[in-house]
């Protein structure tokens, strides 16, 4: 049997889950500006040491952070107009609807780029050139990908003319020459994102808060990744998937889930030393201090669905690469602080892989009061090497979940809780903090006691997701005293700085 690796997660800490798009502010969605910094200050004052968020790559029109257009680029829809104005790049008072249009706020980037070209001094231009050089492994192709998409009505890349789909050199060079300004604008948008991100990360670190990110195992079919590295994916000659990702039928869905992402050609990735995965981890671990690996079980075995199938019932299990990918990543980058999303139908082989890598898993309290006595999400079955949640971005808020339970179900839940006389959702928040799991994370909605109206995402429902926003007053008022008191009683406060 393979020896288990020690888990890197050793300290008891607490965190809050909130995606930046949910932050309050004057823009069309939350961003990386003053609202994000106020949220960091709120966390630090309350005693939280971790801010967890969803993926921050560029999104499609459905705004789902789990279908990014790139594994390496940042989401320019998160740019703060206030910070751009502070830099003298825009006049915020003159912004209109086109400047703020989601998902990318291209108008905002265009205004800032025009000002930069006109006014930037030699030092700022040099800094921009250094950024371009540092990101040269992915940025030119990404900017070209987005520009071609713009020129073709934002159609998916597999619907472009054949010579552009197949990356014929001469046609691509023609686009580079004829649309150089648009390509540079795309590059500049990334420059702005990474500047604002690094400033936010520095502020978080100064306040003792670490950033906890999320890495989807799969990428979108319409992404720069598949267009640029199509040999690594199960796509046909037109670029459309031959097989797609999903999960088989289970107690929650009689037809399973057909996600639609192209699957990997693991043999080709392995032949190149998993270089694409190494660079993907390098990029995401450069943004975040901790990183959750979504659908970790797909590295042990994955469900492959024929692309023509309408549901996931016709799929089949395939053997995954196992720890080979992670060995390549660790050999190149050293140890990383990774968390395995091990929810759903987890086999002993998946659990063994997680343990041999030393990754903590996840426990979700909303899942803990059903099934058999050995349910790993049940409070008494938690283990220290885990991250404990009341619920995730895919769950209803805890108050909404509680309201959906019958009287008998509520009595059963209360029988497992350490403080059953507290109101919901505080009782479940307290249970998460009291868990032996070393990191406990609660969605901001649960901390504020919000109901189903504040739900972030409903899986399987393509509409009405990802739009919830936090009101301004909780951050302005500061955390309620009971929060820090609870963290202290559960031994989750970070040590005072020396």
C-alpha cells in the first residue's frame, strides 16, 4: 500500500466564502476595489484568517465562474473603476452602460487603454512591457483568441472559419497585423487585472488574511485552452468534443449530470511531462495561497459521456492519471497547499489517492444528516485533515435549507448539534467552527443569516445564478461581536502578530 503523506493543514483557522462579484459597490457587480478591501478588513476584525472565493477567470455570458475562457487569464469584469480613476486612467463620472457591460467591461478597458497610450510615462510603459514578457507563455494566444472571437460576433471558436479554427499561420498573422490595437487592448486588460489583484492580495496579507481559490478540473469547450492546446483534449477535427465530462446517475439524478466539458487526452499530456498542468497550477497558485481542486475524483477515475448523448446515462468510467499529474507539478513547483473537493460518490481508491498526496478533503454539514451512521459529513465523523463547511456555493443558504426541512428532520438535525438552542443558521455555523476539521469555512450568507433569496447557484438550472450581491451596511457596520467570541471559544483565532 502506498504510504500516506502528512497533511499540510495543521492549524485551526476559520474562513468565509464569498465570490468577489458578490461584493457591494457602485459597478454592475462586485470588484477588486474598495469593497474588496473593506471585506478583508471585516474578516480580520472578526478573526477570520481565510477568504475563499470561486474561480476568477474570464467568464461567458452566463457568468458562471466554472466555465472560464482561459485557465490563465483574469476576469476583467472584476476591474475596479474607482482604482482606475485613482490611477488617472478613466473619469468615472463619464462612464456609461457600454463601459460597464458584463461580462468583460470591455468599454472600461478601452477607455483606460486610450489614456495609457496617450499619457503613460516611460516607467509605466516599462512596467507594462515587463508584464507582457512575464506572461508571454499564454497571453499572446489568449489576446488573439479573444480578438478573433470579437471580430466574429463572439461566436465559439469551433464556429470560426476553418483557417482560424486550425490556427493556420498566415491567417493568424494577418489578424495580428490588422487588429494589433484590439490585441494590445486585451493584453492591457490583463495587465490591469493582475495589478489590482496583487494590490488586493498584499492588503489581505497585511491583515493576516490568506486567499483561498478554486481550480475546476475541466475547462470550457469554448476556451483559449482548447483552441491553443487542442491535442490535449478529446475534440474532433472541427474542435467540438467527442466525449464530455459528467457524473453517472445517482440518488439525486436519474439521468446523471452531463457537464459538456471536453475530456483530457491524458496520454498526450503525460508525453509532454504534464507541462500544461504545471503551468496551470503555477498560475493559480500565484494568485492564491490555498487552492481547492474541484472534482478531485476525476484524477482517479472519470465519467466519459459520448458527445452526442443527451444525458449522462450512456457514459462509462475511465481510469484517470492518478498521482502522476501531482508528482509532475510538485517536482516543478515544490509543495503546494491544495484541498481536494471530494464530494459525491467517493470510492476508497479516491480517498486513498487524496491521503497519499496529503490533501485535506471537504465536509459539508448540510449533507451530514442523511444516510447511514458512517456518513463522513456527520459532525461526529469529521477528521482533522478536512475543511468543514455549512454549505457550498451550490447549496441553498443554511436558513433556506433549514426552512425546507420537515419538523422530524429538524429534530434529527438538532440532535447532532453542539448548540441546538441557538437559532438557525447560527447553530450550524457554530457546529462548523466546533468541528475537529482544522479549517472551517462558512458562506457569508450564513454568517448574516440570509435566506434562499441569497442563494448563489442552483446546479442544473442555467438561469438566475451568480448574481447575488452583499449589501453595503454589514461591512460598514463591522462584524457582530458574537462572531469573534465564537471563533475564540472554538480555538480558531489566529495568534496576535508579534
